[in-house]
C-alpha cells in the first residue's frame, strides 16, 4: 500500500478532542513545504521536514486552497524573504496579495463588487446596498413628483365638454327653437342634480369620493382584483379622474403620457377643486348614449322628464350607462358591436342596476324600505330618430345658422357654433312664415294630386322667399313640405332657371348703359350708345327671330349655327315697344335687346341688383337675357327689392344679432348701395306694374285689390320651372315651382317637365306661382299701410353715352357688315325709329333703323345686335368667341317642345339652345 494513502498516525491518548486536533495537523510533504520548513529531497520520507498538515475533508482542502491559493500554492509567504506561493503565483512580496488567489482588496464606499466575498457571491449586492438604492430612487421619484405637482395647473374644462344648445328667436323676440346646437346638453347646477344620482355614481364608481385626494390607489387595486375574479367592479379611476379626462383633457387615449397627465391634474383638482364642482362637472359632461351629454339631456332622452323628477331607480340606471352605453342601453347597439343586442344589453343593465341599488343600501345612501320599492327594471323609452326640427322651422334654423357662420367677423365656425350657448335673433316673422306655408299648402292641396296624375303630379316642389326692401331682412321663406322629410331648402339655390323674371334686368341694363350704334350716323364712333325708353324703343317681336350682333351680322355659335328665337306659344308680335314686350313677355325683343346692350353689361346689372355672380351663367349666349341662370328665390326677391326701394340695394340677411352669455358677439349692419338711379328704378317699376295691372298682362293673376303691385312671371324651356317675382313698396316676394325627384340619394336627379301638371296643359308663372304669391301677400300685408310707388321719372332718351368705363371696347375683327336677306317681309310696315318715335307711322327709316333696308323689312326692325365675347370681361375669359358665340343649339325646323320649346343644345345644359321656347312671363 502506497505510503501516500497511509493513514496518519493515530493519537495516543488525549481523548477525542486530542484526536481531532491531531487530525487537523498538517502532514506530508506538501504540508511541510507550506509551513516553510527546509524541505529535503523529493524522495525524503514524510515527516522529515516537520509534521504534515492533515485535511479533514475535501471541502476543507478546497477552502484552504481558496485562502492560500490553489492546492499547489503555499498558504503564506515563504521564509524570511517572503517568496512563497504556489506554482501559479503564491503570496506576494512582503506578504502582499498574490495572483488570482490573493486578497480581494480594500473596502470601498459602495461595496460592489463586494470586497470580502469570492466567486459569484462577490456579485450579489448586500441588503444595505439594495435598501440604500431603493430609498434613493423613491426619494428621486418623490422629489420629481413634487416638482411636477407644483408646476401643474388645473385647466379649465374644454369647450366640447360644456357644449350646450343654441336658442333661436323670431323677429318679435319670442323663442323659435332651442335645439340648434350640435351637442344635446343643458348644464345643471349642483343643487339641481338629484341627490340619488350623486349617491348612485359614488356607490358605483368611487366610494371614497368625498374623502379621497382625487386618486384612489386602493380602488385601483380592488378593481383589478375584482376584474380578475369576474365580479362586478367599481371603476379603477375616481370620479375626479373621469371628470378630468372628460372635461379637461378631452382625451380618451390609453397612452402613458395621458395617464400621467390625468394623474397629476386629478391630484391637484382633488386638493384645490370643491367636491361639489367636481361632481356637477362630472355628471354634466359625461356621455350617456343616444347623443345625450349630461344628466339633464339623459333624463329627457331616456325618461322624457327633467333630471329633478328622476327617482332612485332611474338614477341607478343612468349611472349604469356611465360604464358604457353601447353595452348597457336596453335598446341595443348592434350597429356598433353585433354582440350588443337589445336582449344582451337589457340583461347586463338589469344586473348592474340591481347591484348599484344594493351598493347604495350597503353604503347607507338608500334606505332598505326605499330599495324594496324598486323591484322592476325602469325600462327607458325607445330611442327616437335623430332629432330634427320639423315644418319650416328646420329650414329657418339652417338658414340663420349658415348666415351667421358665413358673415361674422370673429371667425366663429360651425364647430364653434356646435358648442352651443349662442342666442341667435333672426329676421323671420312668425306670422308671415305661417302665411307663406299656408298659401303654398292650399294651392298644392287644390291642384296637385299625385294619386290622380302620377305621371305629372309627382315630385312637385315649391319654394319661396319674402324680403323687406327697406332693410333686406328675410321675413319669410318656404323651404319645402317639411324639414324632416324634404331636406333641400327650396328657398335657397336649387338649380331651377328663372326664365322671363330675368327680363327686368335686361331692360334696366338698356336704360343704364344704352344700346350700341354701329352706323355712326347718329353719333360718332362705334362704341357710342344711346339710352332706351320703354315706350319709345321698338323691337321686332317676330317668332323665330333671327338674332344678330349689334353690328347687324347674324350671330352664330361655335358650330356656325345661327339662333332663331321663339316666343311662348309661337306668337309673333311684329314691332313692339319694350313695355308691351314686357307685358306680353315676348322673348325675341329682349334677346335682341340683350345683344344690343351687351351680355356682359346685362350680367353686371343683375349683379348690381343683388344676384350672385356665381349663380349667373358664364357664357355670353343670346338666351342669357331670358333667364337661363338659376339664382335662388331669396336672391331674386332681394334683387326685385332693389327696384321696390327705388334703386337702393341691400343684401338679404336672416340674423340681426347674436349673443353669448349676455354679450353681443355679432350685430348686422345694413349696408345700402345705389344700384340704379331713381329714374331707372321708377321706370322699371312702372313697366312691371303694367305686367300685373294690364288686362292682357301675364301677371294679372297676382293683383291685390287696393294695392299697387309690380311683378314678372317666368317659365323656362321644356316647362321645367315656373316663377312669379313681385313686390309692393313694403315687401318683395319670389315664388318658384318645379318638379324634381326628392330622393337626395339619387345622384342622377334632374328637372322634370310640367306639361299636364295640376291638370293644366302647361305650367306658367301666371298660374300656380302667381296664385301662391297673391294669397301670401294679401295675408302678409293685411292691416299694413297702403303705400304707392314713386311716379316714373323722365328718361333722357337723347342722352349719348360715350365710350367710357361702362362701354366695352369692340374687337377689331367685328366690323359692321350688311346682313343678307333671309325671307321676304311678311309686313309692309317698317320698323320705327327707336329713339324718336312712339308708333310706326311711316315706312321711312330712322337713324337707328339699321335693318330698315333689309329684305326682312319691318319684321327685322330693332335688331341692333350686340358684340359679346370680344372684350376683356366678356370674351375669351368667359368662354365666348369673337362674335359672342358659345355652344348653343342650332336651328331646327320646328320647336322640340310641345308648345314651342327649343332644343336643349346650349353649353349650359339648361334646355335653352336653338329654338329657345317658352320663356313666358
């Protein structure tokens, strides 16, 4: 047996303790060397150099190796020289630390890695280090929080959280509507909110509300535990937090930044804000579903009562909705989530309703006896369709709202108005609005029968507007049958062409600008003009009249087609003065007159009267003068009001002032412009009086016994619309009628013909529109003072207008050329002089009878023509050609409309080209 494995000598006596001490003594060669004794040769037997160190176990040997180096290293410094250590580095010089097995080093302030630990233990922080770091981190967080808390301010509630309804008033100051705001909310003071509602939300949402500091850590933890267990929960957020989120942040996102912002503001609000203000704010800003914001709106929406009348059971249900109306409204919300059916929502709402009542009892907020009364779920009423003001009020509110948004100088937008709180005072006269609606309804009931005449009486629409000439105030409109059924306001622009009601603007332009003289015989220069007199200026009233430029050349469109103007019923009037032409509503004289004056001048005159430029056809075509444009009834009434006011123009308006919180934020100021001289305005009125008062006038159906009335009828090509626009000194009113599919979803809607509508062969402005006008105006003016129009002032028939600002420069390409004869004259009577004669007495030609020698003779008299399209304002910029040509229909052998209507070939697409038939008066 090798002596290396020989057992150490056993101690002789001394007991067990001595034996242990003996066993602990080093032995063997390595031990002797470790003690620093003089070692002999490697073959020297153990014990020769001293007693060996004996290891009691392998673990002890490892520990010894760790203390003094690896097993092959010495335990300490060797000898006096201090050179010891094992094979891989023993003790350092003078006992200093050695290599890897040396002393870990001096202890530091932050003892990491740890100085007196070895191996992996060196990297495990001590409890002192962990505690110190934790306390330091907590102190830093608290310090930062204190800084943030001191800097944060509780913001004012955002506007959307306090949005209310708007209130609209009639012109007499009485309330017209109180639901104009986009947000269904009415703010209640704290003491107006039922106590049961406050108690219900406290028991359901935040039991510690009355004593917490805005946040409730225990509540958040409790909510998480209950949620994990699937139990009914209170919200993790306090009422203060929810109020801050809804009313101050207006942010429902789940981001960390929003949560932190909510936390700090809630803490601040919990300390600084009064609990009553927080509770009232929360209940007034919360959303309860069905478009209801706030407790008052919710009470009205779900139970059709004021909040003050709610009982504890109903309050508990409304508190249930705060958890999410989508899943607790018994009506269901399957359009939002298919799972939110009526049955599922009712079951969920019933369970939570019971739980809230029981919690109120548990919290001492509801007596047990009171709780026992509520055994049945308080089912709310069924939701109603989107609230919209019915009858005419809906149109009035929309009109006033749009006017205020578009005309205030404060930059108040529709979004601002949607926040509510505005008191809008309108110009609408309650009695006149009622009278206009009744007049339309009466005529419609008497004559329009869709069941009897489904092909002609369906989709019939009426519109109307009434304006005060002295101010421009819109006192009444008729927007349609009902704002909840017909959504387009027929008093606003509908696209219906105005027809012959446009002719007064052509006559006013002729009086304002004069007609151009191409011959140079009467005056010098091709741009010289001579004014017209309605009684002394004659034009050819021939049916199918060939329309010419002012220089006598035949007008052609871009395709080289000429224009033959037809009259309503294919009537020919021969030579006729402009007054008679207006009375009978002959088309050809006014079409040629417009060419003589210039289409651009006619357009500017209509704009000066009050029509909007964008509602006027841009093309300079002959039919422009007989109403292919589509202004609204409001604007037509306003433009005629300019004549009623003897030339003073005032824009129509519907709002007098707007207040908010007692302050006036908008006030309308009437702005007056002298659009026409009193001579022109009084003469236009005088001519339009004859349209109504003359037995043969097209507007005599509108006459009001005992009052002076001026007006004009209008019917368009294809019988697709009919108008009557008229006025007295106190009131101007426009009535229109047309047929169009009422389904707004139909993108291909178009105007339908009215032949046979109401049992009549053709609808004229002299029929139903003038009848409605007469009925309304008779009622609206009942009891009002009877006022006369001013007498017509003399027009200077010989006044010469030189080439000033009002006279467009002719294009060089247009020079007077003789017009070739078309057909033999059908009448030997010549055309009278337009400026010097009132009757065609002799066949002699006057200085303005430019077509006197034409083979058409008197039938073509008065065709002065008008160059259009060749100036900066009426030429290429508006799509015209040098001769005024635009895309208009050409000549057809016969009218396409049943009673003389023309083809629909013009570029406007309004049914006017070629043979423009049927603009009747």
